[in-house]
């Protein structure tokens, strides 16, 4: 493999001159010399060492994105938004999965520091605790988070509370009184916001809070299935609002297995509007998040943060309810 020394020797110039040409350094290099260097580079098919170039420029043009669940299509769409925006700015991304494990988060941060990543995007999960913040010390001014966290970083915020209220109000307007809720883990701020929206909507409409109708899942289809089955057998809800689409899919499967028709016997609402939600049987009523645009916005904020220009502290995204075939009006007198 050719080195910068080989190029310099071939062009009969100094290594510094080759470096200036390669890095488009504004330092004056006359056209004849630049032409000789470029010809030597092409002749050797020379590729500058990315790490050495990064050290010289104090930028590696890589960013890390840390997500809690690589199998969830919700995060896949966010990552796609990050990737497309990164491409526009010439950045490469390193994708790291945590399974919501704090030790993994810390290991991934150290990995990104070792790779001299220019910044980090956190999507989902929780950033807190002295160990995590200590591991972030070299990158702390180049971090953007998606969602609410217990740290003061620039953030892309989604109206989870408002979205959950829309979903619950929709079920109330369809005459449902026994509305079950399947939430997410306690460590998830997103899950906490969605259960708050559910409770707020019930209180606003004068419905009594019934803790027996709520369950905590892990945001997987299997947990939605198991918890919906439990609710159906013990509490007899007429509707279930799940804190994400995957758990809603599980709830529909549990209903069908229990001999219930969706939506005639049990209405089901999800949250996120992942790709499969419109193709499920029946198509799922859900709360839509503009996931792609959320990812793109986070990347754009990070680029501006790294460049120290127009650095926003907050970008807000609203949600909207998409009514499909998994919900229907409850006939009065059937509670």
C-alpha cells in the first residue's frame, strides 16, 4: 500500500505539500505542483489514512448512534433519518445497541471515545448516573438526545403525553369504559409519558382510575400478547391501548386466540405507526410519530453543535392519531 512518503518522492515535493493538497489546505500550493501531486496520487491509488487525517483535522467525520433495541422497527426508521442526513454532511455513523443496559451504554461510550467519534446521538433508554456522565466527559458537549432524559443535552422531543391522550380520548369517544393499558418499563421516560397521557385523558373525562386495568410490558410483541391475555381473562376490558405498536400486535393475537373479534369485541390502539401497522390484520389504529424526521433533526442538531453554529437546545415534534380498522364504536349496554 502506497504511503504519503511514496507520493512525495514521486512528485518530488515535501510530505507537507502532499498533505496540503490532500486536505485542501488553504496554504499556497501552485497549480503545477498541485498537478504533479494529484498525478502521483492517482498513479499510486493513494488513500490517506483516515485516523491520521482525523487527528490532523481534529475530526473523524464519524458519529455514534446508541439505541436500546435494534430489533424494533421504530428505531430503524429513526436511524434511517440519521443516516440520510449524515450522508448529506459527509459523516459516517456507528450504530450501537444497548438492550437498555447501563453497563453496555458505558462500554459503547468508551468505544466511541476510542474511535474519536465527533459526537453521539442517544435514542431511547435513559442517560443518568455518575458513571455514564463520567464516561461522556470527552464528548459531553457533542451529544444530542432523542426523548427526555435527566441531563441537560440538546434534545429532540416527541409529544408522547399528547399522543397518548389522543389515543385514549378516541377510545372514550367510541363508548369504551373499561380501557386497558399496556405500558413499557419504568426506566423508559417515553413509557412514563405515555402512561401519563392515558391517565390524564381518563381524569379529564371523569373516568375513575383503575390500576387493575394497567400492566407493564417490555415493548415487545410477546409481552403485549401475554399481558393482553391476562387482562382479557381477569379484567374483561373492551379496549386496550398499548404503548407501542409491537405490543398492540401481541394484544390483537391474544384477543383472537381468546375468541374475541377485533374491533367488535375488543378495540386495540398502538403507538408509533411503524411500517407493519397499516398491513396488520386488522390494520392498526395508532399514534403516528414522524420517526424519520426525528432522526434527521437529531443529526442536523449534532452537526451544528459540532460546528458551534446555530446550536438548538430543543426541537419539538407533534403526533397524530391514525384511525384504522382495529377500533370501532362500542355498542351501549354491552359493558
